[in-house]
């Protein structure tokens, strides 16, 4: 009868566990780390690299050119010359109606449509191209109350391509915000032409940006009329 070696009957020793690979360890660690931690880690790395190269660069706004009264600011849509700022107690002839405690600040502006299509001055043209500063926060970003031709008082006139027009552009402002001799800053903005896509093929001027500014001394309406 064959004999059995007792050593052979002993169980084979268990195999040594295989050390996990680096990728496996990272994947396992990632599964245990809250997702929000990754954003913090990446942000920290970004800031560290950015600091090594001199820090975050500040966004510099486009420069606004300082021009003189009557100088032309020529853009792709309009050429504008802001000539005078005139103060009126009331100015219904230009479509500006001041109430109690209000006055009318009117700008004399020469405008030329440089596009190849007529432009409505009160929509997407003059009304978004001019802003008045120095009269309070409520007025700084406000559209004009009225736009009229100087020669025939047409309200909201059309501007034909290549045809200059003298306009009266008016704001109704608090009476205590401006007086004769005060200085006001008129900001000229230029819009960008947007073309419709897919379902639309229209074109419009929008997203105006400040490009120039002119400082004007305010005169009284009677004084302005006497200088004609």
C-alpha cells in the first residue's frame, strides 16, 4: 500500500497579494474623494501656476478717445459730430416735455448714416449711440427722450445713407442736476452689425461700446439762439 508523504498533504501556501498598480490606487482614491474636492484641487493648481507667471492679468477696458466739440467720430454705422449742449426750460418743438422740477438738455448733433441702408434714428441708431454723463446715475445710462431734425422738427427721423443731418437730441433731466456754465460729458458709442442666422436673415446694429467722449459747456437756450 503506497505511503503518502505527510508534507505533500499539507495545503499549499496562499499566493502573496499583488500590489495594486498606481492607476488602480488613483482610481480607488478618486472614488472615495468627494467630487467637490477636485474643483478645489484644480483651482489651487491653476492659481499656483498663474502666480509663477506674474498673477492674473486684469482686463483693461477699451480706451475712450477724447475729442473736441464739433470733431467727427466716424464709425462703421454712423459719423457723429456733437457740437453744443443747450439748456431749455421746455422744448416741445423738439419733442421733449419737461414737467415740474425738470428741464431739457438738448444736444446739437450732426449725424451721417455710413451704412448702405436707411437707419431710423430713434431705433438702433442715435438713441443708442449717445449718452450724457455728469448729471447723476439715473441719466448716465438713459436713452434720449426725443430726437428731431433741426430744419423741420421731424421726430425720430430716418437717416439716409451718405446724407448728413442736423439733429436735436434731448434728455429731460432734474432741474437741479445742471445749470448754465456746467460741463457735461457726452459719450459716443459704436454698435456692431449682427446678421440673422438660419431662420432669419435680418441685420441690426446692437451691443454699442463707448469709443469717444466730448466735454461741453452748457449754455442757455436764449444764448444759443442769439449766437446764430
